[in-house]
C-alpha cells in the first residue's frame, strides 16, 4: 500500500536550537545520541524537540515535549507534533539505526521514542519505536518486510493480555519475544530502558519470553 507523506524541507529545523537536553541526559540519553537524533530546544514554546523521519530519512515533522514541570496543572500538552504526521505510518529510529538493523537478526520495538535513544546510548542500535503500545497495520507490514525477530519492549503498565494481543498480530510468521517484568525491577510507568544498562540486561536475561500463541494467562510461565 502506498502512503503519500508530506515532506518538510530541512530548513524547517532552523526554528530550533540544537542543544543537549539535561532531562534526557538524566534519563540516560548521552550527548552523542542526542546529536544523532537531532535533539533540540524550542525556546519560544519551552520544549525539547526531536526530528521525525521516514525510512529514507525525509523529514516528516518534529515532536516536542514540554519542559514545564506543572504542565498538567497549567493545561499544557505534554507532547505536541509541530507538523501533521501519522504516527501509524513510520517506525521511529529506523532511518538513524538502519545500518545496525540491516545486519542484526532481531529488532527491539520500544513503545516510546526515548527508548530508542536510551538503547542507542547503551550501544544497542537495532531498535525502533512504534510510538505507542499498539502496532498499526502499516508498521506491521514494515516489520514483516524486514523479516527479523521482534522483541517487544513495552512499558510496565501494559498488561500481559495487551502484550499478547500485539504478539498475535504477527500470526506466527515472525518470531516474537516480549519483556515482562516478573522481578519487579520497574515502577508502573517505567519502560525497560529507564534504569540503565544493568537493569535492562537483567530484564533481557531473566524476563524475556518467547510468544508461543498463548490465549490465556494461566500457566504462562
């Protein structure tokens, strides 16, 4: 299926200031990764911003996270897209990680874009983000086209049943694994990448499971 995308000129990035984000650094995204993913500041809106690109590197939009601490109280949206783009149509990080993905046998599929950046800072580059907890039909087709094993890295608050729903979409055609925190290493809203390489390694070593077509939650482990 052909999907027409609105492509932005690279000059649109000039409205932002290329500068490392301290909060991203605290969250485990180092300076080299922030440079790679073009993390910037929007001074007027007080947001940290990164580029959204399609699989061949064309600029689709920018996504911005507010730096205001009381954004909920002040009714400020946490995230905004600066230009219209459909999150269901692209795999964030594929362009930036294309060479590592090409030579790898597996792909880490993160829920949020920051997870891809956190993995990159851990020197793990075969990763993409689905931008949410649900894989769209378009994203699924793109993953099928790559024909590699998929490891789902969804946030702690995603239930096992919800994980299984996503795993079933691959219909057994691709090998699918998922990380489910049975060791209680994460807090409710955490991603598997939020506590650095040591915790991530523990999760991959002890809490990565192969999906075997489970239809109920009994005797899963």
